[in-house]
C-alpha cells in the first residue's frame, strides 16, 4: 500500500508503530535520528512519520530534506504549540502521543491518498494555472485585485501573494481583521483559487445564529431530537461537502459547538444532534474573526485545542486607514459595481471635493462604511459628479424627528449630564463615547433602553454596533431568541 519511514528515538514507541503499520500492509523503515534518516533516499517514501524532539536535530529538519514527501509530526499534548509551528514550516499534519491506533491509521491513509491524488501537481503549477484567470492589473503588471478584494498598495500585494500560496493547499485558514475589512471577500477569493472552486462555498455568520440553535444549524439534527424537530435536517457542515465552509465571527461560537467543530477538523466526521451515528465529511474550513482569540483562550471562552487547529495559516487584513492610497481605487470600483446593480446608465465620477474628503476621512467602518457612502451618493447625487455632500460623511444629512422616536408614554433621551462619562472624556470622540456607553451599560439595559438613553432609534443603534464591531452580550441575544 505504501512505504513509510519512522523516525523515533524511543525504541518501544518505534517498535509498536512499526507493528501497527505492518499489520495494515505498509512497508516500514526505521531510524532513530534525523542523521540516520537522511542516510536513506527520502524521495522513495510515501510518508515520513517523525517525532518532534529527536537527539541532535529536531524532526522538523526532515521537512525541507524530504521536499515533496509529506512529513507527519508526532508530539506530546504539552507541545501542541510546537506542533502548530511545525505545520507552518510545512508538516502535513501532527498527531499527539500517546496516539490512538485507529486515529493513526486513519491519518496515515488520508495523507498518502491525498499525496497520490495531487502527485505531479506542485504549488507553482497550481498558481500558474490560476494566472490565466481574469484579474485586475495595475500598470506595473502587479495584481491590483484578487476576487473582489481591490487595492494595489504594498500591504495588499503581500496579502495577495500569501492568499495565492495558501489557496491550493487544503488546510485550515484563519482570517483576522477589523469589522468591515472584507474577511468574507478574502474567504471567497481563497475558495475561488483553490481546487475546490467548483464545489459549494457555504458562508455562516456565527454571531447571527441564536446560541440555542447554532449546533442544529451547523451539524444538523434528527427527527424528534428536540422540541420542534419535526423532520431530520442537513447541517451546514454537511452542505459544504466537497467544498469550503466559511465560519465568520468564529469567536462567538459557544463552547459546546466548538467541541463538535474540533471533532470535524480532527476526524473528518460530523454527528447530527440526536444521532448516534457519525457521517464522514470532506470540507475545507476557513474561519474569520475581529476578536483576539488568544485573549478569549486565556479567559476560558475559546478552546485552546481548537485555536491551534485554526491557527495553521493566519491572514491579517489591514484596515482601510492603513491603506489610504487604495481608497480612491476602491471607491471607483464600488461606483462601477453599484451602478450595475442599480441599473444607472451614466456612471458618475467623484468630484474633486469628494476625492479630497474620501482621502482625508478616517473610515472607522472600513470598506463597508465606504461602500455604504458610495451607495448613498449614487442615489442622492443630482449631477454627473458625486459631491462631498452626497457622501454624507461630514455631517448627518437627515435625522429622525423626535416625534417619531419618542411617544408620550416613552421617556425621552437622558440629558448628557445624566450619562456617566469616563475621567478622560474630554478626549473622546462621538464614536468613542458611543462605544464606551454601550459597553458600560449593555449588561443592565435592553436595546430599547440603550437607544432611548442615547437619543437614537433601535435601528441606528444596531447599525452603529455593526460599524464599530461591538457585539451584543450573549445573554441578551438568547433572550431575544426566546421571545
């Protein structure tokens, strides 16, 4: 079935692993160190299984020496971080010691089968094939866009190159960035340039699904598994079979669902709620978050083992304020895009005042805020050019009359003097003040009460939450679901 090289300095573990593999019809060669292993022709092996810690040199040294031969790293549970580092160096996977025999054989079979399927197709070949697809190009010939991500500044060029290298490799990707930077667009681009591009891409916003329903939505359920389950239902994980599953805002995923997701990543199988049988699934996971997952791990709100599974490859999207050189290019792209959507025949241009305002503005809501401003301007613009006033950035063009916000039986907004401010409030902007007030009081107030205190509508409160990336407390979200 295949030839495997075992590199392990502990003779007991090495002998046990050899017997296990030979019982499953694999031909096995042994070595105690990297030096002894290198005495063999490494290219003749289908797989190298190496301990991470070896006398003389670490097992990761075999990754570069083996070239196209996959290397599976064995490590103790206490060295999980080192195992993740090994995968970043090019290891195909890792397995913890002491390992389960079925888990080891299952992992070995998967790695060898995947290697045989992709034999003769290296990353450079795959990237070369993608070069033929239509993309935006700058005058210098570099990529100015990848998928729907637009921008030709240096940080974006680095991002594009990293995404193109990551896309063909069938591994988990963690995308990090502020709200509105285009994390879903990045996930779509990775899927588009991957071998799974002809299979489904299933996008899930973990923050938008009530905590009581998240497991059923992701993993499916059987008939009668809970009240209201009148029929069996396919979960979104199974719906992504053969393709890519994108979990946006994965930091909002409850711990119970995290444990199930870890099982999907480790074993490649999913068990529906209320079922005793597991189903095999073949998916690629791309996760995204605007939160600090390391901090969530330390606080006990995110599983450490899942974090390391997600952190194999990280991609960080720069905020719009850090790539102001791209803002006009993005704005023009959005004008073209929404003119087509709104069926506007005569495409307007940004006036000089609008261009200056767009470049000068700080864009706290990132590209999402820019896109909203462009759509507003296309609708409100009177002439052939978009003026600075049409963008609605400098001031509020329209406000809800107080008579529509407050009725006789509702208390009006609390005067500013009654709202407690932090000691350094003199340096706070309106956005900072809004964020401070909401975070301070959202545990004790409902959304309606918060909106009344701030003198805005619930819709406006929701929009500002989205723009500034302020999540609602999970308790509040579950209460809404119960109602």
